[in-house]
């Protein structure tokens, strides 16, 4: 569209639009990213025609562009920082050619800097259904000397000035997705990670809210870098009252050095906005991830329930006991048996053996075949733990190739969990890993790899002395892709000491993530709530662990542990041989209930709520809210003698709903009668109770008196 001497480009989703203005000879200006605008809406005027120059400013007006740079006189964060031996330090775009790659949906802006001899291709795609915007930049060095690139934003997004807060995640090992809310002010907001992996403590994503936004209402914006390495994001107040949000890979010194003719492509920046609050935004991200996941056979099959051996026996994996575990697991209804750490040559503790990827002869003298056949005969798939990117100093691999560890000559090797990082960007190292893992996959029906990564990269020195953070991530992706291409029926779990590598980048290759090494159900409530902001439940590894929980020492009932894990990709992580008959029966009931519900839990939308008074809830339903599963978790005792009703604002006010309590077969009877009343008995019957959507949304569903760390689960169907 063209109006008053200005040209515009618009992309429209279902509920959002973006509009760029294309002044000649410079980068496109951001005019809008937010609510859906009519298809041919005329912006009315060129932006500069609507703004007077402030006093004491440059004599050119510099609005926010898609790639603001230093050389035009931009004083804010630059989307590009680079130089040639100290020269060409300030770039400026002198031309832009837009090209539709998919008309109306996907566009590449070809920007050029004739002075610094650079080109930037910025691709922008807005998915019509999910309202997810994907940005990615490629910088080409067209000069005849090397360019030192220090920073290249994958994208620069505009945020309206009334945004008031940014919600991100802090955390640590065994406490991922710790919510952190910061006010947006005139100070620069910045989060960055230099750990070489996605990290436990600084998830590469955030949500920006506008005043009054809630879980279900109000305008919110979200962005996530699809990358498993270093990252940086900033939100900066601009002098015209809006904010710019920049996101990209943090490059170590020298990592962005581009020889003449070379180019560098950033990771994808995945962003979205919603007028339906945090859950509307979550639905957009879930839709985008579901579109990306590359399932064996082309489609997700119901997520098989796991037994993971780790917390059950740790390194003590001997075929006899492990077979007995498998037999006990099958009797619970387990569908995939995952042999965790401890199975390979010399691996009896965490001080040795990483790199020696063949079965330990003292534990498995005849290899893994017997165990795998036993597991398969029980009707379960077999999965195997590996940590390919690592090497123990005490390993045959390291003794043979000490130079294959990331290191800096003359500096000490820094171990973490007694291990070093392999330089898998070396073709010989990644070929070696491919051969070793491929040999196992070719010899046995192994359908699943739990792919771990148990330390940060510090420092990631390559053999030639340069930094290798970026190379390491790309090489890990390439190794996963190569194994998947050779063994397309194999699924991969991305684990990194729990949740250290959870991102849309690794999820191009993986199918499940291990959310956290903390299986304590109470801790998991908050972590999973945060996780679901960006990721759908079917990829969320959620296990029923032991009581007391190994990482916290806290004890919760089987029912609470199972209810918290119920909505994710369910697993069990304990030694099933040690369960009493009653515990095994109860767990079997929960697994059966999960199987009954998983189609509903793992498709459609998720709404999440915090109702106060210690109640958190999740509602998994189709987009029409005709059929859903409600999971209500009481994390602490109620402050009230009679707990308030629970409002369910996402329900259709015009509909009527049948609410039926769901309990697993074999669940122990409720203790005492202090927690019941005729309504709850009816709700607990096969017919359930029928209530108006408007009533449930505004007044709420009566809540039973219940002790702390208990759950209430119900099917809610439109009648
Ligand atoms: C860390 C993982 O998060 C655990 O689940 C387990 O696989 C251990 N590593 C094994 O070393």
C-alpha cells in the first residue's frame, strides 16, 4: 500500500498485524506490531510527517527501524556492532529491497550498506493461524577485509510505551523456570547468558505485559530465541515513548569474525502477541512449536509412559535387577523403559567414563541385547541415556584424544561434575560419536535417546585457540540431525541436568525435554506453570518420583505426585520393585487415568490460573472449550474454614457444563467426612453436576475442603 508519499508493508495474522514503512534509501520503520488491523488499513501519513523534531537533537528524525544501527545516528541499542580493524565501526543502511517469499505471509528485507560494504537479509514471517512472528537475520561481509562482528540481533521488536512489566525466568539446577517480574522503566533491561547452553538460570525468553493484563485477558507480548547457546536480550525505552526489544546470540570475542565474502545467520527469534493474556500467548507458542516438532512417522503418537531408572538405582544398573525393574514397570502400565546413566564402559560413578559409549563388560558382559529383548517382550519400548558432548578425563576417549576437549592452551582444564566438553565441531570427534551411537542404534531396537548435557561450557576454546560456543551448538544440532536421519524412528529427549537445554532450537531435533532434576511435586507446580508459558504439555517430561523427594527431602502423597505429573509426558522415576502392593495399585490407577486423558491433555489449549488461597489450576481443552480436563492443585492449607469457589474465566458464558470429578480406579477412599457435602458427592458420581458457564466463570465452582498438597481433577464438558 502507498499513501502520502510513503510505502507500507503489512503482515496479518488471525489476531495480530505488523506494519512497516519503507522510506527510500534506509531501513524500514516499525509502525505497528500488535492488534489485528483491517487488511487495507491506510496508516494515513508517513511517520516523519507526524513528528516534529525535538530540541537539541540531530536534524534528522530517527524512528525505530527493523535494524537500528549506530551509523545513522541511532543512540539506542544497535542491532549490529561490528568493525574492520577499528574502521567501519558505524554502519548505516543505504538501501532496502523487500521481497515476498510467501506473499502476504513471509518477507525478506534485503538491506545494504554501500559504505561499510555489508548486506543484511532480515526474514520476517507471521503465521496466519498462530500469530507467531519469526525473525532471523543474515549478515554478509561484501568487503575485501575481515569484519569483526560483535553483536547481531536476530530481530528488533517495537513495544508500545504503556507496557509496564517484563516477566522472565531466573532459576538454577533443580529450580528451573523461577518467575521474575521487573518493572519496565527508563533503565535498560537486560538478560544474558554466557554458559554456552540454554541455561537453568536465564531462559532465553520473556513476556511483556500491559497494565491490567491477566492470565486470560489483556495485551501481552512474548519472545523467545530458538537457540541452545549464549544469548542476550534487552528492552530499552526510546525517546518517542515506546520500547525496543532486541534479542540475539551473545557472541564471544572473535566468534563473529567474518572473512571477505562470509556471512553469519542468527538463530530464529520467535515472538507473538495476544489480547487474551498470558494463556492466549502460550497458545500461540504451543501452536508454533507443534508445527515445528519433527515426529517419527510425521505425527505425534500418544506419549508413551516412561520408567526412567535414574532415581531408582542411579549408577547401579545390573541386568538382573534392571530386568526385575522392567517387569515391575510393565505391571504398572509403563510403555517405555529408559536405561539412564551407568550402563557404559567403566561408568560406575560420575567421575569417569563419559566418551566410552559401549556397554560396560562387567555389568553387561553380553551387551544390552538381553535387557532390551526382555523390555520388548514385556511390551515396552527401550530408551537409552547418552551424553555425547562430554568426556571424562578418566576415559579411554580422553586418554586417546586429550586434544578433543574444549580448552585453551596454557590454561587449566576446568571440570564440572568431573567432566570436560568435547569439541564436537571437530569432524573426527563428531564422526566418532556418530559411529558409536549409530552402532548401538543399529544393533538394537532402541527407540529413544535421553540426550544429556551436564555442564556449562567454560571456556569453549577450539583447537586453534578461537572461541567455539556457537560452533558447539551448531555441531550438537548437526549430530542430532545426522542420527535422526539415519534412524528416523528414534525420538530424542533434550535433558541438561534437568532443564538446562529447553528451547525451540533443540526442539527441531528433540521430542521431549526433561523439565528439571527436581521431581518434588510441590516444586514442580511452579516450574511447570512457567514451562507452559512457552512449551506445550506433551513435551514436558513429568515424573512420579519417590517420597521423600531426593532433591528436597519433602514427602508428598502418591496422589499429589501423580496429579502434578499427570498433564505432561508422564513418567515414573523410582524403583518399582520397592513399591508396596497398595502403592503399586494406586500408581497403576494414575497411569491408567493418564492414558485415558492424554489425548485431551496433549492437544488443544491450556489455561493456567492462580486462584490465591494456595490454589493453582490448569484447564486443558479444545479451543472451543467444549471438552476439558481441570486439574486443581492445593499447594498449602486454605486460609478459610470454607474455601472460596474457583472461578473458571475461560469457560463459555453462554454454555452449560457438566462437571465430573475424576479419580483413578483403586484410589484410596477419602479420609473422614469433613471434606464433603451433597454437591461434592454429586460431582463425584457418574452423572456429575451441571452448571452454567457464566456461573462458573463469574461465581465459580465450589471447592471441597482439602488438606495441603492435594489435587482435584474433573472433566468439564459442554452439555
Ligand atoms: C542429569 C539428568 O538430568 C538426570 O536425569 C540423569 O540423567 C543424570 N544426569 C545422569 O547422570
